[in-house]
C-alpha cells in the first residue's frame, strides 16, 4: 500500500484531521511518518526506527501555538509492534496543546508503547489530549509511559480517553514532578468490557511551594473487565495542594480496585482524595427508565455521563 | 373510561402492610391530588403504580387504559405513557441538561427540547449546555425534570411532592407545566400533603394508613384534611376505619 493510501485509511479510521494551513499535524503509521505540517514556533525531528519512531518535539520559547497540534499514531494491520519514543519540550513561556489520536481498528495482536519525556518550562502551558480508538477484538496491549517535569509556574494537563472499541490491555504509567506554582492535571477516562484489563499508575510529586495537582480517573467496567487504579500524590512543599478523585462503575462480573496514596511531607501542604466504586446509581437508573429507556440504554447514558 | 384503575391493591414491605386494599379509578385528562399525612403511603402508592423494583410484589391489580400492567417493568410502563417526577430529582454528573431531556423525549429535535425548557420557565440558551449536577438548585432540577416529562409527552404523570424544596416562583412554573400537560391530553396525579398543591387540582383522593379513605371535590377534601387530618395524632396508627 502506498503512503498516500495508508494515510487516507489511517485518517479515515479517526474521522480525519483538519487540513488548514495554520493547524500543525503529524501522522505516523507503524514506523513511517506519512505526513506532517508544521507551524511557526513548533519544531519536530523524527527518526524512523525498526518498530516505531523517535521524535523530538519542541515548542519554542515564548511561542503561542493558537490551534491544537493534531497527531495521529496508529497501525492498520492485525498484528505488529509500534514503539513511540517522544522527547517533548515546551520551552519557557510557550503555550501549546496537542490532540493525539491513536488508532488500532483491526488489532488482533498489536503492542503500542509510548515512552515520553516531557518538560514544561517555566511559565509554559502544555496540554495533551490522547484519544484511543480501538477495534472490536481487544487485541491491543497499550503501554503509555511518561515522565513529566513542570517547572516554575508551568501548567501541564493530560487527558487519556479510551471509550470506543475494546480496551484489550492497558497499563498507564505517568509520573509528574511539579515545581513552585506549577499546576498539573491528569485525567483518564476508560470504558472496559469483556476481559479487558486496565491498570493506571499516576503519580504527582509536588516539590515546589504552591504547586498544585489533580489526578482524576473515571472508569466504567462491564462483563469480566478488571481495573486497578493507583493514584499517588506526594506534597513536599509549603502550600502545595492536591486532590485525587477516582470513580468507577462496575457492572456484571467486573472487578475494580482503587488505591489512592496521599503523602504529605510538609506541615503547610494539603492533599485530599476520594474514591467511589459501585454499580450504577439506582435513582438515576429509575429516572431514565421512567422515561421509557431500557435498563441497558439507561446504563449507557449514565456511563456516558461518567466518562464525558 | 378510567385511564388508571387500582383493584384491591395491597403491598407489604419489610413485613409491614403499607398499602391496604386500595380500589380507585383515575379519570383521564384531569389534575388529581392524592393527599394525606406523612406516612400515609402516598409515595409508596406512586412507586407501585410506576412499577419501581421493590414495589412489584403486590396483591390486587393495576390496569392502565383497561389492560393490566401489574407484570410490567418500570420502563415497559413508561413506554405505555406512565412516568413520574421525583420529590428529589436525581443528579447526573457529567450529563448536560440537553442530553437528559433528549434521552426520554418523543421528538428529539432541538426545537422540542427548547420548547420543553421554555414551558417550565427556563431559558434554553442558558440551560441546555449546563451539567445536571450540584451546580443547579433543587428548584432548577425539578423544573428540568418536568421539562423532560413534557418532552416525553406521557399520558399519566405522577408528581411526588411538587412543592418540596422549591420557592414560590418555581412552584407556580410547575403548576403551569401541569396545566400544559393537561392541555396536551395528559392526566396528572399530584402526591402531596400540602393544601396549596391540593387547591391546584381538580379532583382529590385522601389517604390514611395505606387506604384511600375519601375522594371527590377539592374543597370538600381540603376541608376534611385541614380539620381532621392535620390535627390528628393517630399518624401511622390504623384508624382509617374509624375515619370512614
């Protein structure tokens, strides 16, 4: 298949990318860069490797990238390995957001690894939204790993969404270190079914004064799916503030586990956590059923709300 | 013909008889009140009519438009046109007002959703995109629930304590919505212990101790409730026979 055909099929699997001149985009299939378009202030160096790519992405100091950068990683074949190694640098004072689509529509035995080092410079703002789109077979092993450093007054937000298609197996491992006046928000929304297995390890280390972090995990499980969520928040500086929030809805024989770990090493720091695991709220269910929705339809809407 | 008929309806919960041989006929296209003191069994009766889980093992029969619905689930009854507005509406974290109203709407067009919110006095431009969560007041959530019922276009609506937890302005909007439901052909049963709500009805039933002990013109029932029930200290004591 030619690069152009691959690109067409890959983009079709995610519903397309904007093609405006002022929107940066990068499309990668397996280990091939199929297309890219950059805008001023954004620099990308890519090295194709045997089973993936290694890329350095830099948002130049002070650059304000007005529109989100669109990235697509994916594999169309049923089997294979894709390793994505990223070095992302949002330099001081820059502002940028990335919308990444990861598409594995036909996967039967696919491994997708992402290993990222992310630096959010002083006063920079960087957000990364990652939406996974999987097929119906559950044959994907997703291993996203990131080490993030948020420097003074930097802001970092990451959101991981996997609510279309089967999860397969996923093991998220993100660790963020946040310096003075930095802000971190990490959100995961995942819907598992059949024998999907979900593991989330998210850690925020608040090492500077007034550093703030919120870790949120929203998980819906059906059938025999299993989930384990380990959220760790450690506050080691004065006026550091953090909150961990984990909500999981469990249906059928699914099993959910949440382990919030909060640690405070400074008398002026403050962190909180809440975790709620249970079946669908009966009052919500009754209300929707009293409008004529079947139980399954009502549960779908309630889960849609949880994961929205 | 009655739209709803209860035939010798009884229900036990936790070994206690909560509804005790109720027989009544609800005439169609009217605003009825079911009034009684706290603990009389009004909300239990509403939950039984709508068919909530836990309220289905009844003695007797419930007929809707002439056919028994006793064996039907809550959603099956709703698809026949029976619904309920709760005393304390549910919150739906993450859902917008638009998603909630649309979920049960017969006509799911934006124009219909707008009209339903208009009919309860809420501006669609301000409310449709809002989350149906704790940022809304109790009165706003009651009106949004009623908007979802208007959009559903039901035949029979049970309104459990419509005046609970809301201000006078919101209550008037709820009464207006009830009149709109009636104008659209629906029948409304207001479950209440409030004389103000009773007086916004066209016909009333009086409940005590799991029984319907009187029925008829609103003024008559209001007088009886005010003079006999409000001062009564026999609440939850089976003295219904004495009252009759």
